[in-house]
C-alpha cells in the first residue's frame, strides 16, 4: 500500500475506532473496572459528580455522555497503568490538565476514561546553570514562572490563562500567549519530554543540550499533538534570564482599527522590539471595563497595549509610541504599571460573561493585519452580529469572538461567522489556529488548510503510535 493509501486507511480506521472505542467503553464490565480500581485505589474517581466535573473543558464543546471513570494520576506509573488497561479494552481516553483548553480537546467520551494530570504538580528541579526546569505535567504555568524568578530566570510562554493552565496542557496544545512576539511559542522552549504511549509504554524524548540532531525530532512531534499520540507526564523546559531594569507598559489609542493594524506591522518591522504587543478593539475594552473596572479608557476603534523590558525599556516604549502616532494614534501613554496587561488577560472571561461566547484563534502574517481587521468588519456587518476582537497583534494571532444567545440556533449562526473569518484568514496566508489547537471545535476546518497528503501523513503517524485509536479519537487530526 502507498503512503497515501496507508494514511487514508489510518484516517478511516481512526474515525471508525472512535465509535468502536466508545461502544467498548460502554460495555466495560465491572470486573474490568475493578482491576483498574485495585491498581489505582482512591486515584480512580467514579462518583457521578466527579465524572461530570471532569467531562468538560473551557470550550463550547459539550460531552455526549459521562465517562466510565476518571484517573486522577499522581505519577507516570498511574498513567501507564491506566492506558494499558484502556488499550487492552479499546476504551477511548481523553486527557486533561486544568481544563482551560478552548478547542474541545479534553471533553470526555461517553463510556470512556478521563486521565487528569492536575495532581502531578512537582517542580522537580530548577537547573540554574543550564537554564532548565524539570517539571511534572500538572505544574501551573504561573507557578513555574514564579519559581524560576526566584533564581533570576523566567518561563517565557505566557498564555492569558497562565494563572490556571498547566505546563502539560501548554505543551500538548503548543500554547502561545502574550510574550510570543519576543520569545515564540511553547515548542520553542521544550527540551525533552516524558510520554506514555497508548499501550502504556513510557518513552523519553529530546535532551538537556541546546543542540541535538539525534534521530527524528520526537519532542516536536508530541508538542502540539493534543493528546492524540501519547500522554505527556513530565518535561524539561528552557528558562530565560529576567531582563534587568524597570519594565514599561505602553498604550496607544486609534480611531481606526486598520490604522492600528498598520502600526503593528511597522513596529514589528522596526528596530524597537516589544516583549508584548496586544490589540483590544473598542467593544472589548468596554466589556472588560464593565467586567472589572480599572479606569481603562475606551478608544475610538482600537487600542494597542504592550510592554518593553531591559535597561532601555523606556526608550523602546517611547520609540514604539512614536511609531503609533505616525500611524494615526490619537493618544499614547507610557507607564510603570502592569494594569494594562492585566486588563488584557481578563478579555476571555469578560467577553463570555457578556454573551460573546463563540470564538476562534486564527493567525495571519503581521503585514495582513489591516486587511483582516477590515474583512472582519465586513463579515460582522454581513451577518448582522457583533464581533469583538482581541489579538496577540505582534505575532498576527487574532481572537475574534461572536455574540450568541444560549440556544443551538444562536450558536450555529455564530459558528457561520467564525467559519467566514477563518476562510478570510486563510485567504491572507494565515492559519485556522495560532495557539489553541484543533480539538473537536475546529476539526471540520482542517481540509481548508491542509491538503490530502498532509492529512494522510498525520493520520499514518497516529495509526503507528496508537493503532487501536484510543487516544483522543476523532479530534485534532
């Protein structure tokens, strides 16, 4: 069979495997579950309230039924035992950390098994000399950052959910965040991984060295694989020295969102390098301020907020403010306070609370920002729905959020708006996901970006590592 044929067969097999595995999970007998109970003791949760709590993530995806049990793993060995048990019975497995994912990748399968890594919270070692940290998958992102800062280092990936999200979840989705414009995404700081394969075998990838060209890059393969190839239980990640001096935050308000996009393009192309460069449109600013009043002034159309670091932070911020004024900013401000960035982090809960529940995280080349903002405005007008936009503008990653009532019809109408925005991003050379992953919410969009051969290749890899199709079946790829 050709590689393409093998991949097609793998894709069909995985699709069928999702249904077969769900059926097998429903048919799991009491004797089989008793074996897992004996192996894991109180770490196996079966109470209906616990099953319901572990069945959802932070996305709009909803489970079709309850799992048979939840494994609240305390070690890699627990994960190994659970996967070996599930693989032997063909039971589908969903994997979760803190449940902050926005793409539906951690939603439980009816009759399936949930593996939670939230209790694996050890920061094993901060290796100051090599600027590395060895951590378990359940370590909260902000807690690792705080531990590193005690040694004059920091953890660069900075998702808006950093106070709750876990390192394992960040790696599994290749999370981004506010500091990506300066430091890249999670994949850029992962040195090595400990991974449990579908049949329970434990594998280690990567090395502690800066350079490593030994064999295939399996570390990168598992980073961003969304729980479809194995369960990441521990990692070695790179740390960065804390810049000296006083950071500065800056704000620039615009009466035209396209002008704000052009300003971002000029900043990124210029010599003044921000560590953070975010955009919040006027509607989002109003909603955030109503949700958590902080005195944030509403712009006419959009606001750029960001931060500069290092001994020349003030001069850099002043240079960026000058670029903004040259591109139409009607007001600029530079401050020592982090309040602007804290307001940006509140965008998702604030928008959700105001009925803007259906969102995406498309990415475009930075030079296309003005065009994508113009196009989103046209799409919103055509559909007659309000669309709020916040963005990691410095790397072209946008989070448009569409107003929707709490009915299936409202959600369906909002999804059509998201689909049009996604197609717009692709037409500008962009991507359907910049940082949240595909999960179940965006899986229908995959053929819009990836050709058949690319999909076949990914599904062939999936079939090789998870031949029974138990790991997060029917999602991501």
